[in-house]
C-alpha cells in the first residue's frame, strides 16, 4: 500500500507532506484499499478532510463538475434537482413538489444525471460524496442550478 503527498520544498513542507501521506495511508487501510496506491486527491471527500491544502473547490468541481457545466451551458437545473432529490430522501414525489415540476421531469433529469455522473451516482458512498459536494457548493456561494 502506497500513499503519496507533495511536492515539497524544504523541511517544513516535507514534514507536512509526510503527515498528509501518513493520514492518506491510514484512510486507505480503513477503506480496505490495501495493496493500492493513492494520494488524498484520489480519496474524494476524505481527501478534502485529510489533505493539507483542503481543496474544497477542487473537490466540488471534481464531484459536481459535469452537472455544473451542463447546467451552465444548457440553462438546466440538474444540480438543483439532485439537491432536491437527496433532500427528499430519494422520494420522486417529494422532489417534484419541491421543484414544482411533474414527476416525469424529475425522472428525466435523474436519467441525465446518471448519464453525466455514471451509474453509481446513487450508491451510498458516491451519494454521500455528492451530497457533501452539493452542500459545499452552496456554502461557497454557488447556485443550485
């Protein structure tokens, strides 16, 4: 199992990079990723928490980027739909009420979200990352779309 951090220039930065790599290594062990290699950037939201740089914007962009770009280019509301869907506990009916659209519109938007994010977007680990990214996006002043 290999964990990486850096680059580092000088003793202080080297010590910080070593500490970051050690945190990454512990996280990889907890995640059952023995025998693999990674840096904090490859650990999703855990990388944001564990990393020295705490690149929140990078995490949000990496996680929600396809939806944010799609919404920006097309004037759609996929980010808002995803937020409403998660906020409704996965209920299409409650999400459509929140969005004031027909349930078929919610289904069509979720289908588009799946195309853009991949089939695993609603699996527990990935859904957690998406929900965290949505909240960080809103905290950072981002629009819901």
